C-alpha cells in the first residue's frame, strides 16, 4: 500500500487490511478464514497489479558512496520500484518514497556495476551492488540513478532477475504505451546564471522567456542568446509571472519586503524603460499569490491578501484595472484557481467557490455532512489546488497528502483517491492530466480514470510557471531549466540547440532596452558622417581580387555613409586568419591615406 495517508482500510476487529478500491471485493467473513489473511506475492502481468518482491537494502548516503551507505526499504509493485528511507524508527520505512522508477519506461535500465561506477566502494562490496537508472530522451545530460547494495551476490542476482523479467513483461503488457509527456532540457546554470535564484518564469513568445528572481525581471532572447534585465528598485523579487496576451499585459508579483501585484504592458519591453509605465495595483500590498482567468472576453485577476481575496477585471482605461469585489474568509488563503465563472479559494481543510463579479453565496466543496470527508476537517489539511472536470460536474480537491473527487454540492463523487507518494511542492493541470511536482518525482495522473499513468523520475523538481511547462531541477550539477509538454502538442517555444559541455555563459545585459529595439541603435550599425577627401592607394590583406578601380572616391559619396551590418564572428575569424596572420604588420596598417 502506498501514499502518505489513507493507504487502505483495516478491519477494527481482525485487522484485515485492503485497498480502498478492493473494499467491495473483500471477504465478508470476520475473522478471515485461515490461509486468506495474507495473499502470496505475485503480479498480474496483464494489468501490472501486484507485488513482485520487497525487502531491506542499502543506498548511498547523501553525498555519494564515499559518505557510506544507509538502510532503505525497496518495494517492486505495480511495475514500479519504490525506495523508502527509514522513518524515526529505523526498523520502519517512511511512508514517503525517496526514489521512484517506472519499469514500463522505455529508458529504464537495471544492471550490475563496474569498478568505475562505484570507485569509492570497497572491492568486496561490488559483487553485491546493482544499479537502476532512467533518463529522458530530451535531457541527455541528466540521469536519475540509484545504487543498491544487497546482502550478497546471490541476493543481488535475485533482484536483477526479478526486475529484468518484469521489464520484459511490461513491454508486452496491455498497460504499456508511449509516454504522454516529454521533458526537454533548455539551459543549465553554467549557461544562464540567473537560474540559480529563479523563482518564476513564463513564455512570452516562441523566442522569448520571462524569468523572475530576487533581483528583478529578466527577458531571455533565445534566438540572439541574450539576457536583458528590466527595472531596478521598482521591480525586485519577482516570485510569480503571468501573461495575458489578449490584453498585452504581464502580471507580476514583486516586492523586496511586502509584495504587491504589478501590471506591465508588453510594449514597454521594446523601449526598455518600465518605470513610468509599471502599474501597481492598489490594495494588493502584502499579497501571497494571484491567479488570472477569463470569462468571455473579460480577464480577471484574483489576489490573495492574508484572509481576503480581491477580484479585479482588466479594462482599457489608463490604470488598466477596476476592482469588482472583495471576499473575506475566516482563515488564511492557501490557493486560488479560476474555474469557469467562479474563483475557487482554498483554505485550511476546505475549498469554496465564489462568483467572480456578483455577490452570490459561496458554495462549499467539502460538505460538513459527508462523513467520508471527515478526515479532511479533522486533520486540518492544507488546500493546495483545485481542478474542475466533466463540464463542471466534478472537482478534484488536492490537499497536501491526498486528492479527492467531489460533486457540485461538496459530497464525495468517487471512491478513488489520488495518493501522492512524496510531499507535493506544486500542481498544474493540462487537461485531462494532473501534474503533481513531488520531492521524489513528477507524478502524472489521468483525472478521468484516476490512474497514475506516468512518472518522470527527476528529484528536486520545482515548477516555475503556473501551467507547469517550465521547471527547474537541482538534481543534476549544474541545475537546469526544463520544458515539459504533451508529446502530441507542438512546442510553444523554440528549444535552443545547445550542448551542455561547450557553451558560453549568457550574461545579463546592463542595457535596459529590449534587444528588438536595440537592433536599430547598436554601435556597429549607427550611421556616421561620410568621408570628405581620400583616395585608395594600395590594398593589403585577404581578398586580393578586389578591383581598386571599382572603389568609389570621396567625390562620389554624398551625405552620410551607409554602414552595413557588422561582420559576423565567422567572417572576422576568416579575415584574421588570412595572409599575414592576425598579428601581421600588413594587417595592422591602414590601407588608406588621408590628406
């Protein structure tokens, strides 16, 4: 049984346990007849259900093999491998999985180790060690890996044989299919230093990303490989970014101490000067988060300020916004989602729906009379995310330890529950899939079937964008920026074709103007006054085929000289490598004389 809580049901008399979805098929006799109290190990290879093996093993301590080994409990179940570190009681595994590997993943590998794999392990231990690994096709530099130390070589061979057989069975299973989501590596912190402290990001257009960190707002031009910083004291500690393309606005949550919501016209990035056009939304100082959503052609911004939610709608006035309503709650606001014509507000142990612009009564999504949801109220669970499905007939309420299905009246609509396998850090919804960013992996669920369909085994993954498509991972060294999308969808951005091992660092420019505007005023392209009097005397350097007779004298030039584009790096290199070499005296002398 897996999950942080509510892993299953147990009989209060005979202590027989079963999964929630197995309750109706359990033997009604209490106590259980002899021999049925515990089913034997086994796995249904057609559906991937069942436990193949489990037991205590050892994994490297944080810092690698040189730090030593620590105990962990390994479970091979449902075509997945779970590694659980010990809890406070060293004889009891933690309910949170530290590593998760999906055996159905086409990139999953299991093998013996060589001396090079474990150079800090003792020679006598090597025959008892095996390795599990899984990488992503779009991330060649990142591999999720776990070294496992068993009691002896025989025990290692038993684990290897089991995993290899399951891998063969998974390829033939009816449950085996192509991955739904793909992950692509974009930049590392070696290339983009701002990623070390990035707190938020958003896609501006296919060639530009917006990145927010503690120092301000940056725009990354992936076509030109340039990073440009905007604002100074007026924009600091940008912890959330959202784009409203239809209104030409960028919504920011920024502020060094007490954060507030700011509106920035996209057109301001072309001039580079945002101080005079940055709009600070009043009454939002001290806010913790915001969310944007549309109702028809009108866009709304909902802002959480302690125990209040302020609702603004975007208009075409000078201030670009107008306050529509203020919602007061008894508890601190923990999450916000715009669902249809309502804003769903999450607070301790519950969610409620409020209309965006009218004063209709609130609709609670955790009904007090539903006893099956009593554990939510009793345990004071933080409310982290809500999703609307089935045309508004159902909702998925995501708490810190579990996700439950409810109807419009707040009563449970399904027996199934979504059980996270480690603590979630953020959520995203790309219909019909729920992305759960956990400490051990990215878990992806089909909300229609309530099934866990894919695992991306990247640890320490943090979502930077509201839709979950941009994320940072500190699992590798150096940390990297990832782009996550459905396999069948087209790329929303142009992925840079960069090699992690041989790339130049992209540094932030101190110029405040957008490069799209700067292209008109770069020093190499600025118009200069034409020559007054000179004649061509002799040509030195490469390109000897130039005909001096065809070159115009000063008398043929009028007005300002037209200066062409600056030579590329390749052309400069070719010129410097010409006859005489880059340091040749001939190349350093001028081939014109002025009188």
